[in-house]
C-alpha cells in the first residue's frame, strides 16, 4: 500500500500526521495482545510450528492480516528464533527443550497500519546466562527508546544501545536493524543499534519506526543459513532480541506495542 499521509524529509523518512498515531496504536496493540496470548503456550515439548499455527488462527479471527505471510515468499505469521538463532527463524517441527529461549516476532496489518513487535520467551527453567542476556537486551531497547525525542539523531539511539550492551561484555548485532513503518512494512530509515552520537538523520515529530536490538553473549557476527531466512550467531553463542514500534512526539515518543498484560519481559507476571 502506498503512503497517503504526511510528507517526506530529505532523507526519505515519512513524517506522519497527528491523527495517524491512532491507527498505529490499534495495530500495535493487536501485535502486543497476540504476543501476550502466546506466552502460556511456550513450554518444553511444544513445536514452533504449533505456536505459529495458533498465531495465524488468532490473526484471522481478529480480521487483521499477517504482514509476513507471502512477504518475499515467506509462509508464516511469525518468525520464531530459538537460542543461537538471531532473527528470522522459520517455525518448524523441532520441539522446544527445557531452558530454550526464543524470540517471537509478529507483524499485523489493521486498516492499513502495520503493528510490529517481538519479545523473548523461555521454555521451562531459565538459565542464569540466558536470564542475564535477556535482561541486558530488554534494557538496551528501553535505553534506546529513552534517546528518542525531536532534535536528537538516529546515531544517538544506536550509540546509547551499543555503549550499554558493550559495558555488559556482550555484543550488538550489526547485520540487522530497525526500520521505518506506518502504512508500509519497511521504509526509511534504517535504525542501527550501534553508532556515534550526533550522526545520522535528526528525529522529527511524526516519524514512525521500530527499535529492535539483537544482542549476543559472544561475538556480533552472524550468518544466514541455506534457507535464505534464518540468521544465526557464527560462534553459536546465545542471542536475544526485543522490539517495539514507536512514534516520535513533540517531547519524546509513544510506544505503540506496549504489552496490555505487562508480559513484555518473560520473567514479569
């Protein structure tokens, strides 16, 4: 769908109108509700294919549309990335084991607006190293969001995330990034999770985009498997990711994908 609202900056970033925030909140809330709803189904013995089947069923029942089914040939309503899979994990028949950690990423379309979010889950008992990784990744996302306000730059967001993560002796994945969205799935800008303060385009009220840092316990390098989707850590270290969709306001930002049940973090209840 072509954007029909707002204007473009010199960097090709769309500035949406104040009234457009409402549509993004509706789409974002549905994505968050679906991620809440899947939580009790994540347990040892479950397959990621079954998790995706449930998500697909719920999207259909909500009369929304999955943004990922048919996107560049992808055939699932979610990406489910387990343990050392960084992102774009394809749901399948493999059963979750006790202690597995996984990211579930959902994008839905509601009345032409895209709601995109992902968060971490654990099957069974959470190991200490995995717990620490999840905590750092979640905090990195929120630190990045704190840097979002008009006048700051996208480099400020990336620098805030990178400096925090590396201070925890972990690494930020550089091969994947956040993105603009709104009435399209992916649009400018690329939202890097590393960088230098004061660099990149300046943030303006009305920009919509995702922040979605991927953090590895080991080195940052990744590789994409032969299925052309699944990205894994080269050193087989654990990886985690959290993602929110946000809109820049006059004095900060609004998060469109807040968890209605307060379940965005897997150890919260």
